[in-house]
C-alpha cells in the first residue's frame, strides 16, 4: 500500500449492490476491505447447503465470493448475541414482519465504525440505494443511520451519493464525487448492466438476505415466543426455524418434520436434545417433538409423522420415539388421514 492511500471498509453482504460499491472505490484507488456480520438470520449458507434437492447447484458464501472477485480481504464477524437486542427491542420498530431494518442498519454501521477506528481505516462504504428499501433506505432515514451509528459523514453510499449531501471523503477529495452514481428506486437494471461491464458473477437480487423479512419465518418465530410466554431465543432455535415443516397440533407441543434427506440429516444433530420420531417400517422423515407432550400427544405426533412417510396408506405403521436420555418406545399407529390434517396446524 502506497503512503497516503485512503482505506475504506465496505459492508459486504454478498449482494450485487455492495459488490459494485466496493469496486467503485477500487476504481478511485481506495484500499478496500470487506466486513460481514453473521447474525444467525442470514438466508445464505444454511438452507442452501442443507437441502439435498440443491445438489448440482453451486453452494457458496456469496460475501466470500464477492471478496474473491474484488481481490480483497473479508472479515466475517459473529454478532449473534449482540444482535439479539436489535431483534427483541428495535427502537424504530419492525417492518412488514419481524425485520428491524433501520435498527439493523444502524447496528451494523456502528460495528463497522468501531472496526474502522480500531484498524486505522478512514471511512465506511455501503451499497445502499436511495428508495430501494422502504424502511431503511430513504432520504429521511439515511441521516438516522449515520447519526445513531456514530459514523456521521464518514459513511459513504457510492451508488446514490450524487443524490445526497457530500460526505467527508468527498469534501476532502479522497474520492471524486463526479465518479460516483445517482441511482434511486427499486429498478436494478443499472446495477445489472454495470456488473456485466465489470464481468462480475453475483447472486441474483431476491429482495433480501434476512429470514426476518420472510412472513413464514416471522410467523414461526412469533409462535416460538408465544409458546414460551416470553420473547427470547438461542442460536439453535433460530436455525431450526429455517428447516422442515413446522406443525403445532396442540398448544403444548409442535413437530418439526424433515422434508427431504438433507433436512433429515440436519435434524439428526438434535437427537440428543429433543424427542424424535421415525418410521421403522417405511422410508419417511425424521421429526423432532418440541414442548411438553403427554401420552395422547405422543400418539398424535406419531400418527402425523406416519402421514408424511411412505407408509401413509398402510393400515398401521410402527413409529419409534427416541429420547435424549437414550430410551426408546415403539408405537403402532394408523397414519393420520388427510382430512384430519388441520391446515391451521401449519406454522
């Protein structure tokens, strides 16, 4: 690195916008390094790798892939515990589901600011585009993020910088404002064209990389809190919410039923934590039983599990119930008929 080269840390999500923002800085001679915060709610790197039906498709960490294309160092930082307060107590509330987008952006930029100061970097770069996200990427919320994160005007958004007041890197001449962009809105065509010009390979824009924006996931997380009578979660909780069918036949318990071989293998990792059910007669899913289940509940759970296996049409199926203490009981049940599988059980 030459003396006097300015250094920027880029919040590299693995998406197209942050990839382009980083490259625009490199084009101006800025030394760039990426930072990626792992919250536990990230979409990539989990179900993408678990599902057996995805065999033959490329499975990768998109942030690492972006960093490789840029030729930069990427710092991946675990913030699972710190992030809980953002999820549970967002100062600015939730979006359409359980997504605390504005608090999340302020949190991440704040973490990047602390990292910037600790490592002698000069400013922070994000791939935000004015008007692209309804909660966190607005003209009135951009100053909130800058202020509450402590980044102030050391936060540069290269993709829409020309639509915003000049930041410190622009005023000081570290970057040329005229070479920055004026993108706005949700149309991604300009970014896609720019990526093609650079020859980038990137994850297709899909409207978000966080499970908290997903209505189905949010519903399951709310159900988890309601069943416990309090708003709390641990890492295993939020990972299991990403996997399988979730059914709550009775308020006291729920089932997580694997949908295919990859999910079954993942659920096997929880055999020592939860009661688990499987068919000994027919091929079928592994199911976890979470909550307090009495004898009648276990019988119902076995009938439901049998319904999702290849013995669903058989008059009787043997379902084994294993427990964390190593004990096992076998139950011969009639698979639950389709008309008794209440749609309201599905979470």
